C-alpha cells in the first residue's frame, strides 16, 4: 500500500474541510491537510485523518459515505461530531489521539483550533 500526504491550500480541498483522505488507486490513498503555515498543526490534522482512516477501514465504513455525509453537513464545523455521522465513533477516537499528541508536542489546543478557524474565515470571507 502507498500513502501520499500533502498540505494544500484550503480552497484546493475536495470540499471545505481541514483534513481529508481518499483512495486514488487500488493500493494508494491520498491524505490532505489544509495549509496553515504551521507544520505541526498540519501534521496534527494528518495524524487525525490517518487514525480515523485506519479505524473506518477496520470497521468497514466507506470513504464515499464519509464524504457524502460531510458534504450534506457543510454548515456544521465538524460533521464527524454529529452522532448520526457514519464515522462518529472513529472521528471522536481520532480526535482523542490528536489531542493527546498535541499535548505531547506542547501545542495549545485553543491556539490550534483558532488557526483552523482563521483559515476557514479567510477562505469564506474571500468568497462572499
């Protein structure tokens, strides 16, 4: 299996999200995180996506179902937090690991979330 990771501008994501993963070939997966001009933050997003992906793969949750749910709930900051998300449990567990890693790296969670929020604000204010 091959895994490709890139941080990219938020407006180049498949849909508005801080992190994403999807199959690009039978044995290749792509992982994307929004470019935040902070490599640690970007890698924390990747870490979350990787853990979530591993769990959804193990539990038979299709990436297409995740993308469809996210796109249907674009008005929600974090669709995976919704109890009816097909990947809710996997998302919550991935966030717990992400928070743990952030703490071990000395990342202030509030500052991290602000950086993500600012990227979204900047993107949406440019399109209005």
